[in-house]
């Protein structure tokens, strides 16, 4: 089955700096890679996703890149703000109807 | 529009007691999921229901049962609670029966088993 590794587990950045979170996956058939943000006391919420036929996707200050050959994908947050502080989860799904497999999460702290 | 609603939000049980976590969604979604979240372990899938009338085991199903009561509701039951089941439980739903597309999560149910 699919296995998703996520690094780092914690990340602290100064406000205005960039943050990068990296994930690797094991199943070469995986074709969908979402990122979820979980604020304190809330459920996770989708912030961006990418499919395997695309190498990069941007949405304002966040972007995701995918390297299918190396089987890794990354979340990039530029110009970080205190409200970006949260736990971020990457996930992957093989083709078919199997559910998402999540990484273990990264706790991002943006220091003002 | 309430989205995904979980009850209760907090519960304390003694070892051996039973309880049911309730989940309802009002988005006419086909698939529903139960996850547990433990420190350093991420989100682990307990059970899911790809469509009304079907349920399947996830990564950590032992000690749990589920019921897809109708298209809106998906409950999680602990028959004999154990301290290892102390966790935060999240229900989620998705429009499609397949795996792609956005998962919508409830706000979680924090369960403590003494």
C-alpha cells in the first residue's frame, strides 16, 4: 500500500520568510496529492492539490511542486504571516477508489 | 450550511464502557470517513464508506465498528473502550465515491478513556 513520509515534523520561520514542507510517497501509481491545513481546535481543510499530470500549481502565496520521477512533492509558502501557523498534512492517493493516505504532519510556527 | 457535524465534541469514558460517535453531513456527499489523530501519528483511517450501504476497514479498525445509517449519517462505535483509544476523532465526507476531490472534515470529537 501507499506510504507517505513528511518532513520536517516542526518548522519555525520568521514572519515574511518562506517555508517549505516536503513529502515522499511510495506508490508510483499515485496520481493525486492534496495538502491540508489544520488550525488549532479545528478539522483539517484543503488548501491546494495537484494531480500527476502537472508539475507545479500556485495559489497566491502557496505553491505545490511535484517530481514524479523522484516520487516527492513539496508545499511552498512565501511571505509567511502569523495566520499561517498551523499543522500541515500532505496526502497521496493511488489510482482507483482507495482513500487518501496522510503524512504525519508538520507544525509550522510563524514568529512575528 | 453546517457541513460535517460531529457529536459529542468531548467525552470521558472508563475502560470497558461503550459509546457511539455520531456524524452527519448535509452536502449530499457519497463517501464518508472516520479518522483518528494522535500526537506524532497524523491522521489514520479507521473505517470508511464509499457509498450508502457499504463500509470498509481502514488502517486501524480494531476495536471499532461503523454504521452507514443513510446517506447523511455515519456513526463510529466503541464496544469496549480501552485507554489506547484515547484520541481525537474526525469524521469527513467527500462528494465522489472515488478517492479524488476535497475531503470536508468535522471539528473533531475528543475522547479520553480512563
